[in-house]
């Protein structure tokens, strides 16, 4: 089942995220944030952007969220996306399904562009993004230092819907939580 993340999911989400911090350069975060910080991230992000989880038998197996791309108002119609899947739940199609729903929710909000930022080479992440219709938009060379080496970061971009002139305002996710359209997207 796909549903909106709740504060009580913080422990499970942190457990999914922690190995990527400790063992990989998938994220450039270098210190474990802890469940309380993760809880705050969820609640803060949900004010404006979606944060969704994939749950089976009461266990959160994956999560995906959108976040602000840049602070200036002219960037309101573009958002950065992230997805993480528990190691035991990979290769089951969860990422594609959850990511597709996330992109549909962003479209419903009025967001025109999604951006995926991937530590290279990142073959699995690149394959997922390209399967979802993202196209390469550039590379930031030696953008981050982690695990005793420099990493390039690739940017993938997907148009969610055509830009209009003038654009309609983007709807805050918190204002859509009880909408029929959102419930339909999250329905099994």
C-alpha cells in the first residue's frame, strides 16, 4: 500500500536511510540524523511537498519524497525527488511504482519539472530515472567528497506537464491531503 508518511514512520525511514549514509555515496549526508530529526524532516516537508511510503504488512519498505529545488520563488514549479528502498525489498518493482505515484502527486500539485540528483556512476539510480522518463541534464564534476574520494553528481530532469504562461500557483501538499484526486492516486 502507498500512503502519506506519518511522524511515527520516522524510525523505519531512518533504518532504510542509515545504510546509505554509512556505506555509500548515494547521499552526501555523512552523519546519521536520528529518528527525531527524520520525524521533523517528514513533518516539515509535508507542509509543501509529498512524502510517500510503501507499506506491506505494517512495515515501511520504501519511501519517496519531493523537496524544494532552490529557494527563489522563480523555482516554485520544479522540485527535487528522492527515493529509498529497504535492501530486502529491492528488485520487486516497488521503486518504479512508488516513484510513479510521487510524480503523479507532484503533477497534481501543479509542479512542472522533477529533478533527480544522482551520485555517479549510480547505475541503479540512473536506470530507474531513465525508465521513469527522466533525461540527463548535466554533471557537476567532483561535487562531493565522501568515503575518501571525490564524486561526480549527475542531474536528471523530467517534464511533468507543459509550463503555462503565466503559470498557475503550485498547491501546497498539506492543502491537498483530503482531496478526492489525491485519494484516487494513493488507492491500491
